[in-house]
C-alpha cells in the first residue's frame, strides 16, 4: 500500500491537492479490490515489514471491513480539507506539510495491525494538530492547542501503559494485533481481576477522550472554535472517529467480555452524550460551538450503537462514524464559508444571509436536514440502525430494559438536534439582515465542488446504504462472534 | 601491558596536551579558535575511529593493567558515545568560544581531559582507577564551569560545583574504603565474588521462633557498615547524575556555566555517571544488597522524575529549564537501573539504558546546538526573548522542535523508543511496579508542557517580523552540522534501532 508515501510531498497547494487526491484514488482502488467474499474476519492487503524482530515488533498494516470505511473517509476528508483551505496564504508550505503528516498518522491509526505502530501513529497525528491549531487558529489558539495536546497525550499515556502491560505481562509477548485478536480474553490471563479492569478502563478512557465522551469532552469545543475551518473539518470528520475506532478494535476486540459487562454503562454514557451535547448546542451563540456540541451529541450515537451488542447496532455505529464524518465536514465548511465573508461567527450578528447567498443557504438547509437525520440521507440510515439495534439489544434481564430506556431517551436527542440545527439555519440565513452584510458574495466554485461531492455521498448512502454496509457487516459480525451468550 | 586497549584514551590524552602546546605557538592576535578546534576534533575523531576500528577488527576485551581497566563491550559502547558527545560539543562550541571565551586553548584541552576522565571511568574495573578517573572528570569540569572568570555567575557556579563535588567524592571515597575494609579488595570482580560468598554475614539473622520458619535473609536488615557503604557510594554517584536529592548544584551550575560547558555537563557527564553507576551496582549486586539498593534507586527515581518535571514548568531561563529537564531524565534512566535488579527484566533494562543514553546525548546536544545559536542571536537565554526565532530560522527551529519532542518521548523520534524500553523493562518486573511506570508516563506528559512552551515561543509568537527575512544570517557550518547529525540520529535510531538491540544482546550473552 502506497498510502504512506504522502508525507514525502512537497508543499504548496497543488502538490498537497495532488498527494491527497492520489491517496484518495488509492484508497478507492483499495475499496474496489477489497474482496467482499473472503471470510469476514480476515484482514486484507496485509503488508508486513520487520522493525525490531528481537521484540516481535513489526510494521504491519492491513484493512478489514471496520477500517476500510475509515480509510476512505480519511482520504476523502483530507482531500476536501486541502480544497477548503485553498485561501490559506500564510506559511502555506508548513501548513500543508503538517496536514499531510497528519493524514499519514491518521491513516496509520486506521490501518496498523501492530499495537506499537498504532501508538506511534496515534501520537504522530498529535504534533501536526498542535501546530495546525496553534499557528493558524483563532485568538485563543495557544490555549486550545496546548489543551488539546495535553488532554490527548494524557489519555494516550494510559493507552501506552495498557499496551506495555499487554505486551510484557501477557503470555503472548507480541504486539501483533492479528495474533492478539485470536486470543481474546486470554490476554490478561494470570493477572488479578482488578488489574485487568484497570487496564481495560485505561484503554477505554483513552479512546473516550478522543471520541469524546462527556465529561472528557471539554477540549473539543475549544479546539474546534480556535482551529481554522479545514482543521475543524478534519477534527470532527476524522479524528473523533479514531476514538470510536479504537473502542471497536481494541476494547471490543480484545476484551469483549468486559465490554459486554459494561454495556449498560455504554448506553447511558451514549445517552448522556446525545442529550448533553444537544442541550449545550442549543445554548451556544457561536456557530462553531453549536456544531462542536452537535458532534458530541452525534458521537453519542456511536456509543449507543456499541451498547446494542448486535450486528445491526454495530453496523449503525460504524456507519454513523462515516456519515457523521461527511455531514459534520459539510457543516463546518458552511461555517467557514460564512466566516470568510462576514468575519464573525456570532449568531446574534448574523441573519438573513440567504438574501445575499441563496445557493449557500439552500445547500445549508439540505445539510442541516442531513444532520437532523431526515430520511433519504445517510444520517437517517445510521441512526435508524442504531435505534433498531439498541432497542432489540442482545442483553438479558434488567439490562435489556435499561438499554431500551436509554434508547428511548436518546430519541429525544433527535428532536433536540432538529431544534438546534434548524434554529442555527434560521439565525444565520433567514430573518432580517443586518445592513453591513449587503456586500456578501455567494459560495464560490471551489467550495461548491467540495460541498457537492460530500452531499452526493450523503444522498447515495442515504438511499443505498448497502454500498458501505456490505463492507461493514462482516466485520461487525465477526467482532460480535466471540461474545458470550449472544441472545436472540 | 596491552596498550592497544587504551589506544583511544592515549589519543585523547595526546590531543589534550597537543592543543595546549599548539595554543602556545599560535599568534594570540589572530583568531585561533578554528585551528585549535580543528586539532582537537581531529584527535577525537581519530580516537573514535581507533575505538570502532579495534572493535570491528575483532579486538578481544581482556582485563588489562593488573585488573584496572576492563574494555568490555559495555565500555566500548559508552566510550563511543562519550567520544561522539565530545565531538558534537566541539562542533557546537566553535562559534561561542570564538565570541565569548578568551582562552580557547584551555577550553578545548580541558574538554578533552574531562572526556579522558569519563572514558577511563566507564571502563575502570577497580576502585582506585574508578575514583581517579572520576576526579579527572570532575576537576576538569570545575575549571570548565569557571572559564568565563570575569563573570560573577560563572565563578559562583564553579565554587558551588567544586564544594558539592568535593564533598560528594569524599563521601564516596569513604564508601569505597568501607567496602575495601570489608572485602579486602579493590577489584570489582573480587568484591562481587566476596559479596556473593559472604554477603549473608552482613545481615541480621533472626532465629526461628517456635513453629515459624526463619525469615529468608533478604528480609533481614543489612548491617550498618555495608548499608553505609552503599548509601555513600550511591550518594556520590547520585551527585554526578544529578538525581534528587543530590541535584542542588545542577540548576545554578547549568545557569552559570558557559553554554557549551552546560551542554557538555548535561551530556558527557551524565553518560559517564550512568555508565559507572551501572558498573558499580553490578559489582555490589548480591542477594543481600539488591533489595536495599533497589529501594534506594526507586526513591531517587521517583523524586527526580517528579521534582525535575514539576519545577521545570516554572522556569523562564532556558539553561535552568534544561537543568531540571536533565534531572527528570536522570529519573527515567534510574527507572532502568531499578529494572536491572531482576533477572527477567535485565536484558530489557540494559537495552533501555544503552539506547536511551545514546539518544539522550544526541537529542540534548542537538537542542543545545540550536540553543547556542539562538542565544547568540538574541543575546539572551530567557525564553521570552526568543519569540519568533523559529520562524526566522525554520531549519534550526525544526531541529530544536524535533529534539524537544524526542526529549518528551513522542514518536517518531528515538526518545520515544528509549522511554519505551525503559518503561517496558520496569513493566516486565511485574505489576507491583506499574505505579512507577505510571509516574514515568504521566510526568512525560507534564514535561510536554514546558517543552511545548519553548516550541510555542519559537513558532506561535506574533513577531512584528520587522526586517526578519528568513535566514538572513546563516548559522556556522559546524553548528548546523551538529544539529543535522542529531536530527539524523534521533530519526534514524527510531527507524533502525536494531543494531543497538543486537549490540546489547551481545553484551548480555557475554554476561
């Protein structure tokens, strides 16, 4: 896989566009050559190079139905982000270099099949992000950047500890994910139960920070608000997915019994995320903050889907990761569009922009509907799958009903989502227009192209989700095949 | 007499003397730093070449000079690292010495002498040689610190260093004499044999009370004479590696010394200290002593890591910041020493220590190379005066950033692998030491905060960019070369750590 060559790029806009485009094309090639009929559990395109053979460490990458959509999403969103940041003039060389290094890191996270490599890639993504927020960000960027990196790094040290323990204290002595996945539940044999739980929780917390799960989410609004548009797009579109991916791959993959054990907690956390994020989104006056909290809310659905412990819910969760990536990217692009022209994100000052920007307004309404989860768009499909999955969750007894309760409560989140999204649309694009916005121009062609591409994707997946679910389903079935007593 | 074994040392010694002689014959009116540095560099390169040539030529390691000198593989490794450190220090010092120091000849010759002391120290195999080499290293360092003698701070630092140094080496000497008194030998191998055979005489034994079995002798308390000897020796070496609570000299000395000397102290002195600590502890390791010194080292490690990292946050002066950061790094390395105490984690710990010390030299000296240039540019070592320097010098800024991230322990730099080996070794000891690893990794996050502050100042600062066209003045070639070597080193060692692993595996097989 040549995906990892992208950091060799030289730096300016076209080169960045070329490299990210090439990566996108390569990942599409990957998609087309992915063998759907192979056994669902197998990783494909596994590429393996010894790194430190003395310690069983290797450079090993590959994809399965879980990581493939994420690879596709990453390369797509980064490519879009390059075009979104077409206006960036200040120190553009460094900017695009950082962007591409980050893409390398993120793709590495989604494809690496070696815990050590995974951790390296996970950290590799942090440094460029720190610079991207810290140099090109808004007024409080330094604070946001350091908060972002400290939060994530603190969390990833927990992961590091867990990996060390898995490596040194387990009988296997390997970082090879494929081998480890074949030995689920035996990883920590020989350790005390409290230690096992501690390791599991530390891994969970690490990914929970990234996801982000309330109450570990406070870095997110700051980072979003201060980051430039393209970076917000990537942050929401791709980086948050790393947390969810980690939970699916490692927490669920390595310790399914413990994950099962805390299913109710997952559902409740998901519910809190959904409702709390939505409520906070309602209360914001900054466009970006609204969307940042909506991200918190939408990522809650992923957690909820996890708690279902049946393939439907899990498919929904993975699909939600993808669709949220595209839809939130769209929302942030529109914020960027508005901000570029008005230089404010304050809802109180905006309004009536549709008179000057009819095209943008129209497209934004569609996006908002997608975010709300209107039928026919991909958000609807994934949320529907999640609700179906969690309502018919595979737990038994009281837990079954608790999760159903959480599901019903979470459904309120959709109503809230409709409230804040449509309210956002109304405050920005409709209503009386302030005098000073008379000069505004409508959305330009570069922006139009990026928006259209994403929007087509949203519609296609909304109408024919099997396009992606076909890839996801075997993976999620495999993820659950080890579960104890999967009930009807 | 096997002169081949100490050929590198002979060359370094000749270099030190030759530089002084050369200094006499050069016209003081003309700039002579370049010539002196060249002569010195030539000598050190020759020594390094000889050392590596001997090693690759299959020169076998034997104890020579009546057991005073043991050039085994560990010693070969650390001597190479020390010579590399001296060469890098030399490269980064040229500009500074030319501008700031009136005695270039003395600087270079003393630096070579200190290196010579360090070289002997890491391969000494009996206590007198050990002590003499340590003194050679220390006394040269005292003078080096005082080299800017017109400056009050430099003189003050030198006096502090001298007093601390003399007291600690006196205490260590006392510890040695106790050991000598107990074992009747100065030779490390003989002392080790003695402790293994008769060590149980130095613990209090409890007689069995009815029904209970007698406590194993590890549970008994060490008798006072052996305990005192251990404490004194560890204290003396703890001073050399600047571990808390023997660190008090470090911030002041680092601040007062000329910048290249600070770089030298933070790299060579530390490497020599750790290499000798490893050897001494190996000597003093027996069933009776291991639990005792492990406990002591654990305490030192925790204190150093926490104190160094926390206090570094508050520093505004780059030199002081690096003093505290070097204290913290001593703590990480001490974690590796802790892991030496158990057989199952020993290989990993050895690897971690070797690898981390090599990488530490590279990343620290790389950072210092850039900082010396920036300090000269801004005429200041205060952090806030460096605003925007990274934007004016993107290449050097990049090197400094890479070195700082490596010091933090972030991939893709070698510092990360080093920490991985060290922490991994401690994890291998079992879950009862996981809390130590936790402290280590959490402190690494803390350290990111102050390292990132430097990066932030360099890059994020809103400079007025008044007339600051990028790289209006190119840095000296040698300094750029030193920073380049460091960068290549920390990236290269991350991707290809295998040769270090293999080398250390070779050491283990011999043991």
